[in-house]
């Protein structure tokens, strides 16, 4: 019976003791650190982390009596050694790993951290790819290079550079950082033209070889993304190679600011090689805690506890340890215990020197990781928080310029406000959007001591001049050609290029390289393709700007306007039954006819009372009225005007008629004497429908346009190589081995027609294009040459060059215009018509006013005679009678009216 009671008692005691042990706070918590001790970052990080552990253990408000122990191992800048050392650290039952500083080592250790569920918190590994879901236990208390490269791309765009050269170390950190920079530059319509990769353990010869190769490249903006280098070897070599001059731009990521911040005051003389370099530094806001720690650091330096100047990564390392401590504190308060368990697969492995079987999984790893992600503390580097990518929320960057061994802050950048000369604000009040127009930075001193923004690229130099392809034409050589295999090129296009080059604000060494054998016109599509393939740097000539070419090269502003036209033989036949109508436009004919009618009506009205020729039966008066008007075209009229007003109107009308008839006669004579174009072909549609052979110029884009856009069968197209072949093919015609018409660019056709009188242009230009100079894609010279061409056009110099080459015997375009007489338009005579109309209407109004006054006087005389109408007559009846009386009054002779006023009585009764 006692045994039955004793067994449950032992069980209860065991359960009580086990529960007490489980609920007891651990006395010690171990964390590890993997980094390179003897490095720019490692030297400050080691001291900063030791100081952080000391401060945490001395602070009773955190961990509540639990000691935090830091176990550090040296990675020696080696991925292999770092991977080995991490197992040494993990063997000590650690709950978190601080570091590493190297992104390449972080990639390796992250996989181990995933397997053992130990959070890995780095204060210096900035590779953006570490934020991938592949590494869920990796957290970063520094800023990702994704932010830094966005800042660098904004900086490049701020100064207007479109192409850069990236110099980087060829490891995960360098490659992924430069890749991200390329993505960010693409958003700004810029690009990395060349990537210069250095070995991980590069030396001076590697740098010299790489930079020497880059000197022949066009871009002069270098972005350097390597590990911190106290010897500043890249810039030392660049200075020796004369690459720190005013034509170069050197930008560096925050590795450089970290390096120079670590220099002691006595070592600042090495900054001379950095004259004009611009770099970024992670922005850390000023605070009392930061200032106090800097003072403490200086004290530790005097005591020999710190061997290097403090840089940003030392502050990040200090805050990282504190963030881990706070998370452990929250973890212990909630879960009370830290436990580990063996990995079955590792435990079953055969024994080895590494003894992988002893590795244990941190049971609370995922829970501690969640606590870390919820971190929200104020540290030396500002507010410490993590975003959804497990990266620290970006605090921005300082823009640093090194000038005369002085480190100047010229501005600040954040991903929410862009560039500013004011420090970034806190997380509160951030703007959600910003405009590049708001960007502002202080003046920067560039390499060579210049304060003006460097151009950032060099097209060519005397050692390597610009290679310009020039079509060696066999026909229409006025545009461009080579003189007798002399390598001397001349022509209209060459003169335009030469004059435009003078307006470009920098020197462009170049040489012309003829393209083609000079026996036939070369293919212009092939010439443009050779520019795209870097055989030529540019192409100058009569190169049409068409769609397929713009896809592979950049063109300058057009310096000549052109388009495709149809040229066909001229028919000299002038027989046309209605040719007499051509001198006037239909508006002119209508207005002239209307004035004839108006003059007829007005003259009849003015003459009817005083001129017997304008009286009689209504039919006779109507005939007289219009015969008189149209007879004014002749010198002798059957009727003469008698009234002063009528004579005044006739003087103005006859003057107008004299001008109109003389103009008509002159224009009709021109129409009857100048050759007119007449062809069964009226335009491109009728030419396509005719099935006649069509000629085109060798090398022209007309061939591809006709076949690919208008779908004209290739069998209908006849290749022609010179103006002589044009003339022969057109004279033979479509039925005798020639062509029905030729399709070519307007500029060529105008020159051809200036020497021919039997051919002319049919219809209108049916495509619109222009000639320009071709450059490789994204070439800055294309923009500057476009600006120069616009200046030539505005100054009139472009027209003078055209006249020099094509107007020695009269401009072709003017000759073509002279061969087509213009119709006379109403706008040329509207002043005369207006004058005539004003005089005519004024005379009519004066006449009517006089008649109305006479009629009123007449009615007053009649008022004394008793009215025949009853007083009860309606108002409408009286009004109708007055109208009839007024009309009858107007119809009376002027003499009868005068006698009535002299003797009294009714004029109707006295009229004869």
C-alpha cells in the first residue's frame, strides 16, 4: 500500500522539477559573429559590438540578469574560411549570428542558418539578392544596395549623363549591385555601356590593364563598386593614367566614404588622389546618443581599445547587437526558455572531424526571427525598423564630394524626396511622390578642379577619330561623292555637316570613309546597318529618315525635307474647250458675275427717271439694263449715263473692269503658251492600277517602300542608276522597254527636271520624310548636331548652302513652280471690289434718300385735297395705297416731278 502511494509521489516531484527547470530564465544567451577582423569594416565592427555587449550586460533594464555572450570568429575575407568558422560558432548553442560583412559569405552562411533556424543579422552585407525568399532567416540592419543604386541612378540622371562605365569586383556583391544599377538606369532612359570586372583579389596590374582598355571608350563617367580599399588603388592608377582630368567623372558607392571616414587625421594626405570624386554615404541623423558615442570612441582610441576611426558600419554593428538583445528579451519574456534539438540526418552521419552530428537546431529560431522583424527601436543610426523584404527601412544617403583633401556634403537623397540640400526628415511627414524638377545639390568640384558639369563622354580624339561613312554616289553627285579616288569627299550634304560641326561646342576629330565603288549608288540600308554594327560611328549623306532605319540608329534633325513623287513625260497638247475659264478661280467668276448684276440694277435705278434710254415697256427696260451692264466690257456703249450718281458709279466700275480684263488676258495668254502636264497617270493609285513598269533609283529606300508598303510586284520595278537612264527609260515608254513613270525622292527629281523640259511631276508628294545624319544608338552627338542644324536653319545658312549647289542656273523648285501658271484668286482683287461696292451702294442710298424726301413733300401737297378713301378705311388699305403711290412716284420722270412742285397738281396727270 505504501509502494502504491510512493510511486505517484516520485512522479509528481519529477514533473515539478522539470517544469521549474523549463520555466527558469537562462542565465546566459550566446550569439555569434562572423566577419573579417582585419578590414576597414571589421576593425570598427569588432570594437563596436564588444562595446554594445558590455553596455547591454551593464544595463539592468534589458535581459533582466541574463548574460549576453558574443562569440566572434574571423572569416579572413574568404568564403571558404567563413563557412568553416560558422560551424565553430554554431557549436556554442548560439541563438543568432551577427554578420557577416561580406555578401558572398552571407550567401553561404544563409543556407546554413536556414537549416539550423538561426537568424542571421548582417550590418554590412548589402547585396540586393540576399532579400530573396531563398534566405528567410537573413535580416539586414544596413541599407540594401537596391536603395543605393537607385540613389546612384538618380545622381547620374540629375547631371544628364546617359552612358556610364561600371568598375566592380566580380563577386556576388559586385555583380548584383551593378545589375541593380543597370535596372535603375534603365528607368531613367540611361544605361551601363561597359562593365569592367576586377578579380576578387585584384592587384595594380589588373586595374591598369582594365582602365587602359577603357580609355578608348566613349563614356567618361565611371561608377566604382568594390570593397573598401584603404590603398585607394583604383584612383591611384587612374591618376597615373591621366584619367583624373576634367574630361572624366568618377562616382563611387559607399565603400569609398566608409574608407575615407576610417582614415586617421594624419593619413588624410591620401585624399589628393580623390580630387573631384563624388561618393555616397549612408545617412545617419545627428542625435545626442550618436555624439556621445563618438566622444566615447575617441576616448577608446586614446586608451588603445579602438584601432580605427569610426565609420557608419561601426554604428550599424553597435545597433545590430542591441536589436538582437531586445528581440531575445522579448522572446524570453514570452517563451521563458531557449532550447535546441539534434538534426536526425546529421546525427546519423558517420563521424568526422567536423562532427556535424553535434549541430543542433534552435527550436525557437522562427519565433525569434518574428521578434526581430518587429523591431522598432531608436539607436545610434536612427530608427531601426524592417520592411517586408527583411531590409532596414531606408534612411537615405549623403552625397559626398572630395575637394582639396576636404570631404564636403553637397546634398542628401531619399527614396521619397529625391535630392535636397536639407537633411532628410524623420519617417513622419514623408511625401509619397516627388518630381526631379525639385532636385537640388550644392556645387560640386569635379576632377581637374572644374565646377562646371563635365560632358561625361568623348566621341573621338586625335588618336581615334570619328569614323564617318559617306555614300560614294555615281549619280546626282552634287549631293555627295568622292573625287576621283582621292579620298576627298564633297557635296551639298558634306557642306551641311561641316557647317553644323562648327556650331557643336567641342572638337570632333573625324575622317570620312567612302562607302561604295563609285560605279553605282550604294545601298543606303547597308550603310545605316554598318553604323548600327559599329563599323562606322556615323553616316553623312543624303540619307532618308525612314522607319526601318530609325529602329537601329539615331538620326539628327532633318536638314532637308523630301518625299516620294512621280515623274512622267509631258504632253504638250493645249487644246481645251474650257481653257478660257482657267484664268479665274470659281470664287472669282462668281463675284465678278454678281457685280455685273449689281451694276445693272443700280445704274437702271439711277438713270430710269432722267434717261429716256432706260424707259419704256418693262420687257424693254429689263433687256436694256443687262445689255448696258455687259456692254461695259467694250469701249462703246449704246446708252450713256446722264445722272451724276450714275456717272460716278461708272467711273469706279470701269476702272475695276479695266484691271480685271487686263489680268484675265495676261493669265490666259500664259496658260495658252506654257506647257501643261497631261498624263494618263494622275497619282500613285492610278500608277499602281496601270500595271506599267515603274523606275526607281539604285540604293534608294523607294524599292522597299513600293514592295513592302504598296505591295507592287518586284517584276514591275526597274532599277535606274543615273539621270541619263531616267531620261532614256521615260522616252522609251512602257511599251518599248522603258517605264511609264519613275518614283524617286523630290530632291533628286527637282534636280533632274531642272535639266529636262519634257518631263514633270504628276500629282502630289505621297510620302513625307527628310534627310538626316545617322549616329549609333544613344549617341549624344545626334542631339548636339540636331541643335546645330536648327541654328543653321534659323540663321539662313542652310538655305545659302542649298543655293550654292543647286541655284547656279536657278533653283529647281522655282523652275517647276514657273512652269505651272497660277489662277487668279479673289484675294488679289478684294480691295478693288470693296471700293466699287462702297461707291455703288453709297450712290444708291443717296438716290433713295432724295426720292424719299421728294415723296414726303409730294404727300404734304396732296393732304389739302379731299381723300377719295373713306375715313373708315383700314390701316392696311392705306399702307398699300402709300406703297403703290411711292412706286408710281419713282417711275415718274424727273421733269414731271419738278413741274408739279412749281405749278402744283398731280404728277401722274402731268406725266407724258
